C-alpha cells in the first residue's frame, strides 16, 4: 500500500461552515489527494451500507452509481461553469467507476473499501502526483464518526471547522429557495436542524479534541481562515504534514478553478470575509436570539460574543418551541 493511503485527513464541520472552501484550498497542493467537495460517504454509504444485510453487489452499486455517477459528476460540473461535465472529466469518472468495481471480496470491509475508493480516485484524477503525503476527505457528518475513524486509521488527523452560528444560519437561510426547500416542509424545520445539528458540531469540536488529542484533532474557526488565510493555511499545512505554498490560497476542485458555493451567485478566487459578522443584516433579530440561547456556553467557549440578554434569548426560544411542539408526527394533534 502506498504510504500516503495510511495518512488520511478528515475535514469536519456543519454544512455552510467553510468545509468546502478548505478542502478546495488543499486541492492545490502537489502533496495531497483531495476528494472533491463533499464525498457523501458518511451519509450516503456509511454506516448503513456496511451492514451485512446488503449484498456485495448492492454495496458496490451504492458506491459507484450514487457516489460517482450522480454525486461526483454533479460536483465536477461546477468548476467548469457548465451544466454538462466535460468529456475529459466524464472519461475520468467512468474509469474511476470501473476501477472501484474491481475491489476483491477479501477487501470488502469499510476501511479497505474507503482506501480502495481513494486509491482509484488518485489513479484517475491525479496520475502524475508522485510526492503525495496525505489524502483528504470531507463529509458534513464526519465529526460524528471521528472516534471510530481515529481507531480505524491510527495516523488519521482531523480538522474541524466552526462558524459563528448566527452567520451559519444566515448562510443556510439564503439557500432556502435554491436548495433546502426541496428537503424541508417549512423554513423553521431548517432552523431546527441548524439548532440541533449545528450545536452538536460545536459539542463534538470540544469533546473530540479531548478524546482524540490536540496532536490529531484541530479545531479552526471559519472567521480566522477568511480574515488571515495565509497564517491559518501555514498552520494547517504544518499540522497535516505537507509543505506550505501560495497555491494553498487558491481554491480548486480536481485541479480546476473553484469560485465558491455561496447562494448569492458571487464568485471568489480566494477565501472571502464578505459575510463574516453580517448575520445582523441577513437574519431576523429573533433568530439571532434563538441561536444565542441554544449555543450560549458553546459560543463563549469558542470566542463568539453574544449580543442579547438571557431574557430576550429565552423569549425567542419559547416562541420557536410553540411551533416545534406541534411540528412532528408525534405531536399532540
């Protein structure tokens, strides 16, 4: 096995916290193999499809048809600014698809499948990289499984991104019409997800670092990367064991320029601080109060200053609960 395959780096963090930005910055290094954008492996495959109730064929079909044919090809169509993926990229995806299917029966456990998946990706998308130190993956669920992954991969390192939860909600809210409306019956449902899943990410940042250790688990704030990208990328390069170069300030996906994934349609060619601290212009005051209530001690722990009084926060939480109490199939209706 190539040595770099023993050295994964998992990017962790809630959605719209800058994880895609960070992984696209690492893509520019000649010493990394970076699976593009969000691999989806920790919510589209793991842990459900590791169960023995699925056949080998069903597992492979899930990996190849969903993660490669649908998910990856959609991701790779974005940086080339076209609705259709280019012929060259389509050919690489097809070869990748065929190579993944060649995995042997004896290698059919989750760790070996994941390593095989990355090896096949590297072969088809980065065949000329010879000084590879690490491979990097991100899924917006990875921090939930960090302890399992730290045991599966003893050399693994983790970078966990946090973002001011008020700005995080502003970013999610801006994507309601274009994306999240497809998956939620009410924008309040998306807000509730932000409260539950976003808070969980803050908690896991705190506890995973204690359990796994600061030499393997690093917590970084989105604001610090966008305000001083050179300083932070130097630290992160050193942490994962690669050389720093100015290329790490220019985002790419599979070697192609990446212009960002914000819902306003603005293009960027470097980390941008444009929406840092802009929550007070982008969300309702009551939403900010609600988020401060649920994230209170965690915001303080990670250096995010609160604005509203505890009384105002509690009022906002009570108002939101009036909806939540009757919003599920198990409510007293």
